[in-house]
C-alpha cells in the first residue's frame, strides 16, 4: 500500500463526511480542505490520526484544531481571493495553510496574504517547516509575537481569527480590522464555557456580534490573554 495514496483517500473521505454532516458547504473551503495535507502538520507519532475529526496534540501543551472547527471558522469568515488575513495562534500552521489555500484557490499564489502570530518560540520553526514543505511558505508569514496585540505592521486586515481563547475580545483586534471586516474569536475562561464569537465591523464605530456556539480552545496568553 502506498502511504501517500492512503492519506489522500482518508482526506477525501473526511471531506465527504463533513459535507454530508452539513458542516462543509463553501466550495472554496471544501477544495482547500481536500488539498492541504493535514498529516504533514502533525507530529510523526500522530500521522495515523490526521484524518480523525478531532484536535491532536502538537507539543508544548498546544493542539491542532479539529477539522470541523477549521471548516466552520473558514466559512464564517467568508474568505475571498485577495483578502489580507491575520491569524492569532499558528500552532502547526495547518489552519493558516487552509486559509491561504482558500483565498488563493484558482488564482495561483497571490503572495503573502496570511499573517500568523505565535507566542511559543519552539512552535515557530515547527510551523514554518510544515508550511515550507507543503508549499505554503510563500503565502503565510509566521511571526513570533503576542498576538493579543494584533499585528500593527500589516494592519488593517479584511479578516482576523484567533485559535486560542482570551477572557474577552482584545481591543487591538477590533482596531486592526478594516470596515466591513470580520473577526472570529473564541472567548471564555480557562476550563469553563467558551463561546465562538463572530464580530462584523459595520463601520469604524459600529459592530455586530453573533454567537456561534460553545467551543473548547486552548487559552490565549499575552497582554489581553491569560497571564500564565
Ligand atoms: N491554528 C493552530 C492551532 C494552534 S492552538 C493549528 O492549526 O495548528 C493555539 C495556538 O495559539 C498555540 O500554538 C498557542 O501557543 C498560541 N497562542 C496562545 N496565546 C497566544 C498569543 N497571545 N499570541 C500568539 N499565539 C498564541
């Protein structure tokens, strides 16, 4: 058996399952999840589990999110080609690769459009290596910094999302969103109820917040996170 073909089959099967469950609906996100090899973003020991719809450990107490959660977040962000996107919490780099694939699908590479912030130094080289190996190194820029402060150097962004949960929405993330921009962020206490929020910036002073349901993310650290 060719392990490469096995992973492709498992990936196709997972995508089909998520479609039949009604989770995956957007064509661009479907094609991105059918393309990005999740097995290349998990530690070697976890490769066999890469296409189970569950979070997986990536070391340093962190996890790569479950595929259905990544699908939901990418769809709720309403990602479109050409957008500039900020991710807080690079982890393995997998979610950033799916985002990059979604906004560059069919258009070829449009250069660096995804900026991904990570606070754990050791995860930076892990993510960069995963992204380079899978062909996303030129589309995702990984930066070692406290993402709860956003990323002024490249602001404003069309879309921002966080893959770690702070106790409340960090104000810099709202500030760094373009008008009509969307922020998806899990918010809540460590070990207690967290909710996934979708904030749409209608104008520089007006926002709407939708509650997308209960979730479980690792805590966000840093200035507007938990000071662990
Ligand atoms: N998107 C990732 C999921 C990683 S889990 C993936 O696809 O694998 C969340 C990540 O957020 C962890 O790597 C954690 O170290 C990081 N994180 C936590 N607080 C942060 C902060 N203030 N700034 C940047 N990254 C942070």
